């Protein structure tokens, strides 16, 4: 996730039971692009022991191929094409989710990528741009170009992050392509992942925002699968997690308001399971300095409630409202 899956964040997640693999933030591909150093660093130094896929976003075929040659020198598990980013700044340039309007272009890009990637080639897509009129055609291109793994986020680009996820469309993709399909979109917990595996027939699940909220979820998933007791973090564990995020994901050289803004980006999701009324979300959004923000975390997560279990599902009705500070910085 852009501006989230940094080296430091991967390390924080890794310490709580990493996913089976990670996908990097996207490398932007255009005429003058070179692989962003910070993303290269996340590949080299995440120290989780898990494989990492390098994600690219772009539409210029020669430069995509040039970038693939640069990225394959790195210790990556494969290369992933982003066909889902819904930020208008991105899709207006016909990259990310914008590509889903243009199957002919997808045909060219997938063909060139398949020819350039000797190893594992994966694609992450949404089910369409503003409807599903090209879905079947795009799935046939995934098959034609022998993509090795397809992740489907069951929303359209216009559905952003909030429309209902169409799991039947993911099930349709599973039946339509020869490669394994990973289901994505509102996979909130290990229990829901188990249910969705059956419902969609998918090979696996990808988690985004809910892994920010609950970094123990991958461990819980493994325990759940193996019939072992599932680890239940407490609110105190959540406070420790937040402290780590504050220390390693916020730049101490920046103004305290900026640091607080960055931490709120994570808290916006974490807060969905702190209290049912959303009081923590309300209070934390109103703080301005790091000191006040961390004190607010202490008030809601420590003291009498420190040993309260942190629920596996978010509370109903709460929303991770993007604010000026927490808005996704998705640019191209
Ligand atoms: C802050 C943020 C950044 C994201 N950046 C990327 C990205 O760079 N590449 C990508 O494929 N998806 C990106 N996504 C989308 C997620 O990977 C995922 O598809 C989406 O959030 C739905 O899954 P979820 O319900 O588990 O969050 C991003 C999502 C968020 C919230």
C-alpha cells in the first residue's frame, strides 16, 4: 500500500506474524522514472524472511520493460502490475485502475510483460472501471498472457474503497482463468477469510487496510487454519503497536503536527476496533501534536481497559474517514 508498506511498516508487521508474502508500494513507470530508492529499500531490508513482489504502475510499454529489467536484479519473488489504483490523479493518466477502460492497451502491456519476465508475473486488478463490461475480456487476456497469479479486488474503480465488495465477481474470475486467484476487498479477519475462501473458491486472500488495523491477523489466520488457540491481543498490545509505528514510521525530524498526521493515517484504521461508539477515532482526530495524540492513545488503550481484548472485527458503523492528514497520497 502506497505510503504504508514501507521498510519500517513491514518490519513492524513482521514482528507480529507476517503474511505469506508482501507486495511493495508501486514503482511508478514513465519516461524518466528509475525505481524509487525507498521502495527498493523495502525489498532489501524488510527483514521479515517473507518473499516480496515488486509492484509497478504505468502504461508505457518500453519503459515498463526497461523497469522490469532493473527490478529483476533485486531479490524479488515476482513482478506485479497495478490495474486498480482508483485515485483520479492516477487513473486520468490511464494507469492503475484507468487501464481497465482499455483492454487493447492491457493486451499490449501483458504481452510485453510476459515476454520480459522469466519468473513470476502477477496482476492486481479491480472488476472494472465504472462497470463490468470489460471484465470477461480482461480475464481472457490474463489467461492469454499466462499471468501466474491474479489478485481481484471486488470493487470497480468508481467504487473506491467503500462500495460493497462483489465476491461473486471474484468467484467468476476463479472459474475463468487458469491461474490461482487471490480475493481482495474487506477481508477483515481470519474467520471471514476462511468463509470467503469457500464462497469464492479463491486460492488465497489479500488484506490491505485490515492488516493495518490488526497486524496479528496473519498469525491468527495460521492458528485458525491449524485449529490452534487463536492469539487475542489486548488494547495494551495495540498501544505497544502504536508506539512502534510512532517511533519507526513517523519522521522525528518533521514538525510534531506532521508526525501526528502520519500516525493518524494508521490510527484511522486501528481506531475502528478500539470502541464501539468511535470515541477514540473522534478524540484522536482532534489532537494536533504527537504528545497529545499519544496521550489520547494512553487514555483509550491503557489503564482499566488495558487487558480488554482487541476485537478481530471492526465495530459496525465506524468509518476510516480520510481526512486532510490521512488521505491516501496516491499520485503518479
Ligand atoms: C492507503 C492505501 C494505499 C494503497 N496502495 C496500494 C498500492 O500501492 N497498490 C495496490 O495494489 N493497492 C493499493 N491499495 C489497495 C489495497 O491493496 C486493497 O486492494 C484495498 O484496500 C482493498 O482491500 P482491503 O479491504 O483489505 O483494504 C491501497 C489501499 C490503501 C488504503
